[in-house]
C-alpha cells in the first residue's frame, strides 16, 4: 500500500484522495472531540485515548513498518514536544472557557496560521478565490464563536484568558499541521511516521491521567473510561492519520482548511445525536464554513 500511495503524490488521483481524506478527518475529528468532552473528566479521557492508541501503534512501529531513518529521530522529538504543548494548551483553555466558545476559536485560527506556514515552509500559494474561501470559512467559524459567547457563554470572568489560550492553541494546531506534513514527507514510508508518531505521542497524557485519577475523591470506574479510550484511539488513528496522509499527497494548506469543516460536523453531531438546539443563526454560520471550504477546493 505504501508504494501505491507514494505513486499518487502530485497527481490528480492523489488530489482527489487527499480531498476525501481531509473531509473524513474533519468528521472524525468532531467525533473525537465529542468523545473527549463526554461525561468523563477530559484529562482522564485524553489519557485513556492516548494510552490506547499508543499501545495499538507500538506493535506496528516495532515489528511491522520499516525502521525509521536516522534523521527521523530528531523529527519525532520535535513532533512529541509540539503535540504535548498543544494538548496542554487546549486542556487549560477548556478550564477557562466553555467548549462552544474555545473550540471554534482554536479551529478558526489553526487553518489561517497553517496556510501561512505552508507558504513559508513548502512554498504553497493560494489564489485570490481561495483566499476569499478562507475568509468565508473563518467568518463562519469566528461568527459561531461570537454567537456562542453572546448566548451560551457562562465563564465570562475568565473569558479573556480563555480566548488568549484558544488563539495560542490555534497557533500550535497550525504548527503541528505543517510540522507533521514535513515529518511524513521526510521518510520513505509514510506508515513509518504514522506508527512511530502515535506510539511516541501516547507517552505523556496517560501519566497525567493516572496522577489526576489517584488524586480524585470519587474515582470513576476504569472499564467505561478505558472503553472510551479504545474507541477514541481508533478514531484518532483514522482522523489524524487521514489528515497527515492528505498533507503528503497534496497541498498542506488545502488539507488544513478542509479539516476545519469539523466545526460543522461537531454542530451536526450536537444537533442530531445529542439533541442540542441549533437555530437559524447557527445554521447560517455553519453553512458559511462549508461554503468557504467549497470555495477553497473549487478555486484551486
């Protein structure tokens, strides 16, 4: 499969597959966010998820995929540091502000910075129509954040620091998007990067989760938490793996923008599955996000 995927790089078939992978990553990222935000403490959920995908990736990293080239160890170290910082920032942002305000700001700043990073690192450029699409998509995402702030936000005393942390987290989203694209292109076999990335990325948050769990007065039972971790780990493989593969097959900036339609999927999950009210204003903003992604793709 590796040879087949590599043969698609830079081709029209590769572009189409990257489009499908980026949209699949968007949907799965929304599912991933819902799993992490569920009834369990988000730190515990994240720890269970990271432990699960780290353990699942280990046999593939150690015994299945080709061994990483020597230069990859420094790249893996960089990816490890960036992703740990991103997850810590995101967790702290959620402690200061509600999910409905923080999530759109994180996902809105991420693609903007990623497009800039793709230009600086990979020399990718967007034409005027694509930049218009980015503007439409960002107007929908930030409009959703403003709407949620006006009508849904409860943690107003800490809103300023929450938004600052959300913006910084968005910067790290762009940083890991462009860095992971660099990493997966730096090895001959893309599955080598994916397997080793997931194994290494699963090292820190399980330790944090265990410390937090042991310090709780009322500890949640482990089987339901670990079941959520296994499901979340499988979703993480599909979500993050898809977008990483999309950035190898085609443009990093386009994949980053298309992935942020996850905001639409997240709202749809809340509406259809969780029975949350959406309303006409939020529907319009969600339509803007989807329209922006279509403009970026069709204008390329």
